[in-house]
C-alpha cells in the first residue's frame, strides 16, 4: 500500500477524528498529499502531525462544511499548495447523527442540521471540486451507511440523508463519468469515537455487534476503512463508479 | 373490475392530486370506492402542513389513506449539477424532503392508534440515477428510505408505509420526459398513469396490512434491479 497513492492529492472533510482521520492516515501512508479538513483546528492539526511524523505530507484547512466559502478555501489550498486535487472525500456528518429520534417529533431545525452537513455540503463540495477533479480524472467519494439503504428504526433523518447521498452519487456518477471523474461511496463499520462512547454506555453493544458481524469484530478506522478508501482511490479501481462499497466485516448484506 | 369496492368506505387524501399523476392516482382510488380528495400543500412549514391536513381530515370525516404524490416540477428539469444554483438545490431537493417529512408527520397524527396506509410516490429513477437529475434522485431516495424508517417506527400503530415507484414518463406528458435510458419496458402496452392504479388500490386497502417498508416499482417493467 506504501506508494499506492503517490503524487495524489486527497482532501477529506471531517478528518479530525473517526473515519475521516482513519482515511487521512491511510492515504498519507500510501503516499498521498492529504488535505485534512475539520472544524476543530486542534484535532485537524493533530492528524496532520500524525501523518508527517510517519513520513507523509499533509496540511490542515479549517472547514465547517456548512459554510461554502470554507469548502472553497480548502479546495483552493489543495490546488495552490499541493498543485492539484485528485480526490475529495466528503466524510463529515452531523454531530447529531447518532441521536435517536422519533420521526413524528422532528422539526425543521433538526432536518436542516442533517441536510446541511450531508446533502447541501455534498452539493457544495461537488460543485467546488469539479474542475480540479476533472483535470485529474479524479474521485468524489461520500460516506454512507446501511441506514441509507434499509432505514434505521431509531435514526430517521440520518437514514434519509445517507440515502439521499446514494441517490446523489448514482446520478452524479452518470453525469461526471464522461468527464472522467469517478463517484462512489463507502459504507463503513468501525470503532469511531461515537461508537466507542456507545460501547462504554452500553457494555453489551460491542458483543452484540461483533456477533452480528461475520468477521467477528468491529473495524478499525485506519486499517480497515482507510485501507478500503486507499484501494478505491488507487489505479486498481479505475473502472469503478456509481458504487457503494460496504466495508463492515459483512454485517450488512443488503446490497 | 376485480378491485370493485376494494376501498369502499375508506377516506383518502392525495397530495398533488389536482393534476397529472396525482390526479390519475386519485381517480383510481375513487373508482375503487374510496372517498378521496386532493390536498394542496400551501404553507410548506411544519405547522402549515399539519394545519392543511387537520382541515382536510375534518372535511373528510376521518382518514385511512394518504398518498403523497406532490412533486415540485423544478425537480424534473434536467440540469447539470454545476449549473444548479444553491437556491435551486434548496428549494428543489431539500424542500422536497422537508415536505415529505411533514406530510408523513401529519398523516401519523391522524392515523396513530387507528391504523392506516401511507404511500409515497418515489420515481424509480432514484435507484437508477440519471445525469442531469441529481437534485431529484437525491430527494426521492431520501424520501424512499425515510418511508422505511416510518414503517419501522409506526408499524405498532397499525400504520403501513410503502413507496410506489413509477417511471418518469408517468410524471410528464410523454414527449417532455427527460431521456433517461433505462431500457425497454417488459409490458409494451403499459400506460404509465392509468396502470399504476391497481397497485395503489391494493396498497391502500385493508388487505395490505402486512406489507410495509416496501418499494413497489410500477413502471411497466423497465427498472428491475433490486
């Protein structure tokens, strides 16, 4: 995997922790120049430091994905400081994603909270990265979930926006394919900080999840999800577009 | 007709029922015995949608079936994503999802504890994708899956929630539908508006109480994946 992404420039939203961090570390380890974007500068710069300490190349760009200007600035930073943009991975999700809610109770502000980060930001990231990605025949990647395929009994709005992202990527794959840009999604299961907190709150949850997973464990954000992301961005995957890669040890087999 | 009287006594509201595909669905409900009325979404806020439903249900004298067929026509305009403005995205895609959520909620308010049928029209193109229609397929796929979550959360109230997925040609006068190459229909004589009615008739009936969270593609047998 060491030089699989040599000379590629990869921008990741929400890369300060969890899956975003895992993908950033993996891409950096594979030789990519990584643009780590996050709302929290301390977290983001921490990930940059981890990449550079391992011999990789990275820079931090503060980015709240609900602010189009910040997405634009991050894309510009990639192009100006690293010379190009080969991949944009829109991983950021609402902080309220794991909060259970009843569909009959949701109001416009909670809908906006989810749609602004998952859908509006997907729209903005796509528009703002199109030209650089077209020049490099690059990749646009979203992070989705089984909730977006089969619906979650406890997370209606999270399910809705994750589903929306799949509707988004299929049409965009058809639209951008002639431009040479691949558009795909990854659906991960890994021990993110949110899931680890859930395990601490409910000690049986980890065992339940492991039991439901054919490969018997919850994934690692870098070694499992990041590895798959690296593969998706690599030359080996040059003929793949419009797809959702489910990287979860086999827990979800509904695709 | 085999479905004569299948909806006798059932009270139905159809959003978007005043014209086009919604009107065809409403007519199909009526010919099967339902008391069906079109409901216009005026004020699209949560309070506005709920108030519209409260008034419509009061006029009907109750509620058994809701069909959400209303669709902002701007979503059917083919346009490159990079030529789509933020306002078009928000007023098309995001407003579409928001309205569907509020319609689901309003339906729930009147069906909970008594049971009922909610059917959302989710054009089949959302699972196939189509260049030029990113806002449409984003919104519709969101709605199709939020319907499943409603099915999971409200089943204990006797409420079923399903999606009806027509082809795009059902939503247009035939010459105006965007060209989305999904293949030839298995049923060459399929009428995209008229021939959806029997499936909706079944979905709306008392008989269909064991079907929920499903997507029924009724497009003449064009898109069959999944």
